């Protein structure tokens, strides 16, 4: 894990709200998202599919399709500049240069009619001012860094000639080419084997050491969280429900949802008495945005739900930089568990 370089936030998100207009009405898909990232820091965003992780990443770069979507409220402060209010020309300067993103689906993100070398080189020509030859050489070097064999040959390949894992590595090379201040990585190693995954994480850490790059890593992999994160943000139904350092969130989770995510991790082997471990799960699914109603969105799946949970939305509360949006947080033990809580 990389230590934060200073106490000033490189990126600060305040009360971010995103809505989509549909035939059924207006749906609020992000509601009051708040977080910050410091230089050289890695923030891991975790949660099940449909919790708002990828939508948050798209909102940071103003890539939400409009219409039907729009940022309804909030601020995205990059070095003090509010990107929500920035012009489209200014966002063109920021995207891919100051803030880059590794998308989750490389086949739909890469242009099928251009070679991967042309696509990596485009950002270098636009943002770094390199000529075509220099951009090609830099593209070859980036392909080599992300572990693609024979990069001098593969730089002229089109995306359809590569495997899913190779295309994902091309996306990573594109995102890192201009050495951004902030790298948003949406499940960057999903299609890669564990050996290449370790190589990619090593590359990200090296980038942090060289330039103090901040990383926002969206992942389902708690092993990646433990390995990469300085801080963890847990999302559920479009809200941030827990934040803290990696040690706080993984070692003493406050929210029942976070506890459930950690309990779902498989345990290898058997216990000392020879019994096998059962695979735990969180009952139910993430509710549709049309089914949230009032109160806590997790209440129908929570083993500690109380009548109050159906009436009122719990605020973020806690101490020492570790907070959770749960009414039981003040009633937790010193270790941050919910032992003894009344259902």
C-alpha cells in the first residue's frame, strides 16, 4: 500500500447526486456521495453489482450519458477546481491526461477499426504533444510494461485479434500512458490470471511511487483491497455506507453489510476439529432503485433491522475517521462489532 503524500485532498467529492429520467419517472441512482483522495493514496470502492460504484466513477469524469442522466447536485473538486461546472473543452483536457480511467469492458471501450497502438498513441499526441513516431514508441513501451509479449508486433493489431485479458491490458496501457494524477480503475484485473494481476498491481504501485498518483480502485476482490488499499469506501444502493482505513474496515467493520461482505469470503481447508467451513452469503439482492422507499436500503437483508430502520435513513456516524451509516453504530462494542445488538 502507498502512503498518502500529504494531507491535502487531490480529489474531493461533496454530496454527489446523479439522476436518470425514465418512463417510470426520475430515478436517483447516486445520493449524497462524499469522499476524498489524497496524492499517492489508493481508495478502494467495494460493494455488490448495482450499488453505484461504476456510476460514481463515470460521474467523476462527466461521462454519464445525457440525456437521460445528469448530475443533479454536488461538487467534484480536482485540485480545488469543480469539474461539475467545468466546460466540455476543459473536461477534454482533464480526461485521459490528468484523470484516467480503466474501463471494465475493454471490447466495448476499444475502437474496433483502429490498431491498439493508434489508440494508445492518440492520447499521447493530444495531451503530451508527441509526434506519431514518438507516440508509437511510447505505446510499444506501455504494452511491454503491462506484460503483452512481442509488443513491437502487437502494437499493430486490432482489438479483435487479442484475447479478453490482452485487451484489458491494452486499456491499462492507455490509461497509464500520460502518467495521470488520478487513475480510476474499474475492475482492472477481472479478465487476468493471478500472475498478471500481481504484475498490474506492481505497476500501479510503481506509478504511485514515481509520481504520487492517486488510485480509485473499484473491485469485488477483498484480497485486492487488503493488498492495495489505504482506505476503503463501501457503497450500497447509491450511497456510501461505510468509510475508513483498510485496517479499520476489514479488521473491525461497523456496518452489517460490510460484515456480510467479509463473511462471504471463502475459507480454505477445515477447522481444527475436522469440520468443513460453510460458504456464507448475504440473503436477498440489492433492491431496485424503484423499491428503496424510506429508511435504510439494507433493512430487508439486515439481521439487525429495527422498526426505526424502515422509517429513517441513518446518517454517517463514527469516530477516528471510521464511520458507517447505521443506527447501531453508537451501540457497537469497542471492537466495532454488532454483538449483543437487539434485532
